[in-house]
C-alpha cells in the first residue's frame, strides 16, 4: 500500500467538511413579515404547527414576529408544538447569534420549551425552531 502525502489527505478531508457544511446550511434569516404581536404579559405563548417536516415552510410559528416591551420587565416565552407526535430536538430553540437575554428554563414535556427573556437589551433577535428530524424554521423576537 502506497502512503499519500498528508497535504492531500488534509485537503480532501477539508473539502469533504466544506461540502457537508454547505449541504447542511440553515435557512437565511428572513425579514419579519406581517404586523408584530406585542406581548405585555408575564408569559408570551408561541404555538408551533408541523404540516410537512421535510419541506421548507412545513413548520409554522404563531406568532412569527413577537415584540416584547422592555419597560414591562422580564417575561417567560413558552413555545409549544401543538401537532401531536412531534417533539423538539435537543437544542429546540436556538438564538442566532446566541443572546444573553434568553435563558432556558428547565423541565416540562418534550413538546414544550420555556425561556426567560430578561430584556436587558433592546434589539431584533432571530432564532431557530428545531423540531426533531424536521427542517428548522427561523422566526423573530424584538425587544423594544
């Protein structure tokens, strides 16, 4: 067996990683659509419906654009998959980029995730909803 130079092996490995990464790309952050839903309450509820796990747009988030006023103090955001038989992946709600405003609250069933929005800063926060074995969806929260 003839040994291959390390640079060729490393180059092939790197090319394989790049091809894999491009095939696994997450959707781009779309701009929020429609009017925002303002949540002044201590608990902001977001329902997730799965219609087609394998298609882009097969998961809907209601509301897709949530606004939370900073002046009303911290709030709990409660995401719930309302379609029976579906659960969140291990990192079911991921902010992109990660944001210290949002802290995971442990416990609850596999189809629900709760996070505290401390509202320590204003801004627009994109996040991914990851339902197990589905294409992620990319909604939006704004602290104002």
